[in-house]
């Protein structure tokens, strides 16, 4: 090995994959054992940004966070929904055992307000989880949010469109979400701080509509013409 | 009975000077704007005197600050003074335009003697940077006359008070001009000489009113005074000599007003959650800002932070000539508890209120919502949004009796544009609303769309298909 390479190897600035040591960052279990295993037994990182990248709602993305919501709302932490694209349906949340007293929904008018609100929520000790649906975010702004998240110790999940997968991001955890077979949720870990990305898993999410793995659907009678619908 | 009279020789001047940051000569001119009636020490040093013509004053000091005297404003300022005096004495009488009277005989035991009462009041005056001439007398007019000479002494010796009164020149005794001239023509020069006249003759030769006044000074005739009652709200105004264009400039006077509010709230053992700030402009409608906190609050600092945030969001529309802060809503203060039943510390509670207040101040009151289920069969009415509130209700058990519903509800039903790839459950018929005209008659199904979304779709009576929610 050349002299140059050797000095480089000894330099602490070069990260070497095979000498990887387990980093212990604060985290909240996701409530899904399969996913926890893929995330190094940790879960959602606390005091850092997480991103969920998905195309359209209704593929089980909220159920992914539901165990965390249940746990945090019952331990007295507030769960913020910032600019959700649709209305979080209160009866469904109540049925799932989320303490609605701890759920706060916020709507902001412009991007400046959005970032300001998110930063304030992240810095507060009362916040347990922030779920945010930003419009467009410049990478400089994601960096700003990452710094704000580091100031607090709560979980912050940004829901963004799947086309941002290619774009790099300072978030500590990036998950790509896709619908899978039998209403499952396919996860692809795009980035994970302190470890290798690329793990894939699928979570069964059919319970979100009370569907068990029955072949025959429970539709009593199709009121639609058999040929078309 | 012993009365303490406070005479404010230049109350308006004091009021304006303490809301001013910059120094500079300042005078109060009379309503018509011709004559100087009050001058601050700065102005007096430069040769301006009360009674001087305004033109002369301006030629002496070209950069003179001027404020026109306004009766309503003076009355309001006097009431502000009564408000703080009320903390020290309960029986207060307002004597417009520039006097306050308090009954202090009953206070001596509380404070431990007359000198202590005197000192307490002087200290309070000092704190507020007010100039006042105190005077003590056994009757209200006596106290007033002594105070207005500026030679008030801390004594309850009636002989001494009477001597002071006797030596008072007739001109200072507040007889009407005609009586005063007549008395002087009789060869009388001091009040003491009037006291010596026989009462019946005084009434017959001069007028019964003159006798009444003399007797009231001496205390021989009853002179009941109805006590002033403090209003149940807080109201403070700051008036500016020069218009303020930057909101930063408003923070200085606000800080003083808010600390007075804090003191006031501490005295009342109360808190508030909403302030009304009115900014008056010269040519425009006043700006009304409602500052809300999410929980009861009394600290000036917290209010100031919220107001600062509000100013950052909404710059001033026009220069401000005066600002008014009022509080109408008071809440009883709760005793601070170390830990409540849920083990939640006061600290966390306070952090919650601080965060919500900050968010509300910047985003507006309607930006923050809390959700709750409602008892209705129609999906769009089975939930409601309300203003945020800190609830420490016992934890609710999962409401598993509720039917299965999607986590996302669309703002309104969206037409279903494609045939779903799979059908899972249904139909669930929801029919209702005949009682309030919002009729709903739908069959709901759970279906999966081609791109994998699990949707809550319905068909209504008109045979249209709609998506109403997503199983997120």
C-alpha cells in the first residue's frame, strides 16, 4: 500500500465501513418488530429528522406512525399535525386509542410560517411527535429543520413526495413507502444515519380496514354491473 | 377622621414624561393653544414659565415638545392614580382635575402610625415619578387647602393644622372672587380672621354659602364624601408627543404598562388570557390587536414577547399617536401545585401554554385546532375542531365501540374517477340528517384503487360514486 493511502487510512476523517461501530442514538420504537430490526433495533430517531416518501395517501402511512402516536399521546406528549393534506378523522383516531387531547392540528398559510412553526414545535419540551406535510422544501430549509430537530428530543416525520428520493437530504432516516401485496406497506430504507441503507421489508397493514387475509371479500352484493365494476 | 390630600401640580406632564424615551423640554399648553400652563424642569431651566405665551416659549426653545391639555385625558390619568392609591387606602375620593383624597385615620394602626402612612404614599409617588404635594387635615377642604399651598406637614395635631389654616391668605382659601373681594374690603387678610367672625353675622352679611364653606373647613358642618370604587377592568393609555413610526418604539411604553398590569394582577390575585391593544393613528381608524395567551398568565415578560411577535407579523399601518391597553377578562389565579395527579409538572404545563400562545400570536387564533369525535352518523359531522385547550382529563379507553373508519377524511367527497381494482367490504348504509336538512343517504364500501390506495368510497342516491376517505 502506498504511503499516501496509509496516511489517509490513519486519518480519522476517513470513515471505514468494516470498522463500523454501533452508534447509540436516542430513538423511539416504531411498534413494528420487523421494521425495528431493519433499523438496527432502534426505531424512529429522536432529535433528528425522518422522512417518509410516498406517492399518494391511503397506503398505510399513518398506521406506520400509529403505535408511536398512541404511546406518546398517553404519556402526555403532544402530537402535532402540521399542514395535513386531508382531515385527520377524529373518530378513527379515538378508536385506535390515540388521546385526542394531545393532538393538535396546525394550518399555516405560507412557507415562512411553516418553517417557523415547525421549528418552534421541535424546540418545545412538550412535543412528542411532529408530522409535517411540507410543500416544496429547498435543501437549505431541510438543513435548517434538521438543526431545529437536534435542539429538541422529539420525533419529527416529514411526508414528502416520492420523487425526492433522488435528491439528497440531511434527514437522519429516509423511508420510501409503496403499497404492496394484500394491502401491505413496502418499505425501502433509503438512508439511515450511522449505517448502511438498502434494507427492505413489508409490513402487514390490512388491519387498517379490518381486512383479514380472506380470499373472498365481504362485499355483500355488488350494486355495480358485473362486467365493468 | 383625618384626610390626606394629594395635589398634582402637573399631572399631565408627569404622565407624558414617563412614557417618553428621549429627553427634551416639554410643555403643556392650554386648550386654545395660546398659553403654557405646565412646564417640565428642562423647560424651566431654559427660561420657560407657566403662564408664558406659547410664542415666547417657542422663541426661547425652538425644539420644544408641546402637548395640548385635554380634560377627558386628565380625568383618565387622575383615575389611574386613584387605582394605585387604592392599594394603600380604601376610602378614596377623586377631586378633578388634579386632586386625590384618602381617609387615613383608619390606616394608622395598619401601617403603624401616621409617619409610616405618609412615607408609604411618598414612596409610591416616587416609584411612579410623580410630583404631588401632600397635605393632611381634619376635614376634606382643610386637607385640600393645605396641600395646595405646598406646605403640607405630617401631623395630626388639630391645633397645628388650625394654625396653618389661620395663617393662610384669603386668596388661597378658594372663596369665590366676589366674596373674596368683599372680605378683603372688610379688612380681613387671613383665613383665621374669617374664622373669628360670628357665624350668624357671616351668613347674614355675606351669604349662607360662605358660612357653609368656612364651617366645612373647620369641621363644624358635615361634609360627606362618597368613596370611589375601582373599576373591574384594567386600562392604561400612553400618549406620545411625537408620532411613533416603528413598532420597536412602542415596546418601551408597553413594557411599563405591562409591568403595571402585572403588579395589578398580583394585587388582585388574578390572571388574564386576553389583552386588547388599541393603537390610535392621526388620520386612520384605530388598530385593534387582540393578544391571547392559551392559558392564564400574569407576567409582563410573557405578554411582551407575544406582542413583539405580533408586531413582527403585522407592521404598523400608520404612525401611532397613542396606545391603549385594556383587560376586561380576569380569571382567578390557581395555586401553583408541584405535581398533579398525572405526574405532570407545572413546568411542562407552562411550556405547553407558552408554545401555544406563541403559535397563536403568529398564525392567528384559527390556525390551531384540536379534534374530537361527535355523536353523529354522518361522517362529515362525526368530528369537530375546536380551539386548543389544555385538558388533563383522565385517559380515555380506546373507543372500540366506534365503527371502523379511515384515518384520513377528505375535505369533501371527491368523484371516483376509476373503477377500483378490488372490493373488500360493504355496503354500510349511512342515512340521516333529515332532522336538520343536511340529508345524507349513502352506501359505503372499502375498495382498493389501482395505485394501491385503500379508499372509503360511497354511492349516493343519485348513483354517483365518490371517495370520502383514505385508510392511511
